[in-house]
């Protein structure tokens, strides 16, 4: 089947210029981290845990377990009642 005469062939240099160079994983993950930290809707402590443990190019072998432990520790800290100060 032949292309119609009015079909336009895509020039790969034009497509590349519009899309830009491909992102490296480091650049992509840094962008995700920056977006999370800049968002007012995102919990700053949770964003920090995600970027420290999961949003890395070469995550630790126990990255998910470490992130889970950090999230649980954050939840415990936040769930603890505030200390009541009494006047002596």
C-alpha cells in the first residue's frame, strides 16, 4: 500500500527539535523531586522520604522497606500527643 501523494513524511530532525533531547533518569527523578517539594499540596516530610528512598537512579536494595519504616516513624511521631507543659 502506497502513501497518498499529499502525505507528509516526518523529518526526524524536526520531531527531535520539538521534543528535545531525551532525559536521563537522573534529570527525570530530580524533576519529580523538585515538583514534589515545590507543591503546596504535598506533605514536605513525605516528599523528603520519597526522594531519599525511592526517587533515586540506584535505590538501596531495601528501599521500599526503608521508605515504609520512615513513613511509619513519621506517622508515630505525628500521632503522639503533644507534651503538656505544666507550671512547676
